[in-house]
C-alpha cells in the first residue's frame, strides 16, 4: 500500500457516525507506564513490526505517555483493526491490520484549528469554573499559568468576570493538545487585568512587559547545536514524515550535564532509543529530558538545583556519536526548549512595541465586544465511543476486516 492509501486510512475516522456495523471506534486514555511493546503484546502483535521504523521514529515512540488519548478501531469479534496514538500535537502512531498482518508507521495528525471564546462569572475560582463550565481542564491550567504573574487570585471574588480568546486544535470532535491563549482578561474589583500573547510567543501585560521570566539555563556550559527542534516535517529524500522533539548539543564524552532549573528527578535509567536518561519535573508543569548519557549521577526522587551536575554526555541508546538530546515538555506536550532558555525580562521597544500595541488594540476591542454582546462560550462534549458509518462497511470487508 502506498503513502496516499495510508493517509486515507487515517482520515477514515473523520467519517464515523452513530451507526454500528462491523467495527466500533474506542476513545481511551493511554495507561500509565504502558509501552508500545506491551501494547502490541496485549493484542498478540509481534514487536518485530517495530523493525520497519528508523531510529528517530523509535525515539518518538519512547515519548508516548499516559496523558495521551488514542483511538482504536475494533472489529465485532474483538480484533484490533487500527490504532491512532498521538505523539505530541502533530504526529501519531498508525498501527493497522492488513491481510498479511499488522504494519506500523508515523503519520501526521489530521486536525482542525479553530478560535473559541470563554466568558464566565466566577462562582468559586477561575480555575474551578473554567473546568466545570467550559469543560476544558487544560484551558484552566493555561489561564492560571499566564495570569498568575499579574493577578492575585486570592483577591478574586464571586461574580468577577473572566474572558479568554484561544485557539484549539480539534481531532474528531475532541480538543487536541494545549489551548493557545491569545488574550485573557479577568475583571476584579472593577479593574480589568489583561494578558496578551505577542507574535514572539511570549505573554505581556498592557504595558508591554513580559510576564513569564527566564528560569532555565543552558544544559551544558558550552553549547554547539547539531540538530534543532521540529514538530513535524516531510523529509524530501526519505519521503516520510519526521520529527525531532528536542535540541541536540554536540559535546565530548564525559562533558558534565547541568540541570536547567530546580526540580525533582522523576526518572533515572534506560529508556529505549534514548539510552541512559534523566527526567526532571519543574514548576508550572514543565519536564526536561536529558538523553544518551554515559553515566547518570542522580537517582529517582532526588531534588536538584539549577546548575547541578546530573550526568555526563555519552552515546547510549540509538545514537551516532556523543551528544546530549535535550527535551522540554509542558503538560506532556513537547515544545522547543530554546524558546524557554532564551526567555528574558526585557520589555518591548521601538518597532516591536508599536506592533504589540496594534495587536493589543485589536484584542481589547474583541474582548469588549464579547462582554457587550454576552457571547456564549464553547463547551466541550466528551464522546468515548463512535461507530462506523454504514457506507464504510464494504470498505472494511474488502480489506478482510
């Protein structure tokens, strides 16, 4: 089967309706601690199919975590026909059954991105009310994260107002990944507190002052980037989708690796293609990953300080030479680590400030319109099972499903 057919199979899920025939779609949360190999074993699938993937693909599989939700297409006799398991926001594992057996690949996620609004009055707290009224816990987490630098939430009272404009990726009717807040506002004690996301990806207050301050340092004293972060790209030579969820730094074997911020060691050991790995949990839901180490210096459960040596550069796992693979995750989602390392407390000046002020006026006008017209919020529905559309029955039968 060629690539176009693979892509069509992935899009099949968009055609499901409420009729039940030969198969049913199950929407589940990935079990904590479950690996791809264990998942294959649960369905009597040989792990040898993983040999068809290259080193980069296998590393991506090591990032599958229990925060991910995935889809399964299951036949009426209980046989697994297809699985779509996200790895981040852009790529997914595509496991599917053919007449000759199972195959596996990494393909892009088909999604839509729409702009939504949230408008509500506080009953208990902004976080609690967003979770219960908008049904989006990740939006509540992001709202709290970006506003806490400029608002004292303890002073928020009942009937204070909250407004949010945000982009949300949607996959089969379900929110995918973290919401991208463009502007958030809370009106408390008759004063409006705004936070604006600028084109540089940072959050600023009304005066153009950046709100989230730098708290990460470099993982090595001297850095030489050998491979940059990418969420997804189509490799023109390999003719397949690739991703690199981290930044690689070239260094000599034995070079000390430093914690980029205070944190707790949540993993210390071997992790598939990443070889010897340290994972640190930091504040605000951030996790850092330090891979391919030659020697680990800290154990799981240890608390470390920024700049503390946690291990040494090596080439363990799937690696072509000594280097550090440095990954950064926010609530389980891979993000570009260099953006965080480069955060500074500088404000906007000159042309950049003028561009920001234009952006601020635009979003302030939208917020005022939301309040004036009392626009309704989008409330997410949770659907755990969808059934196969009748017109697809013949499609599955022709493939022996």
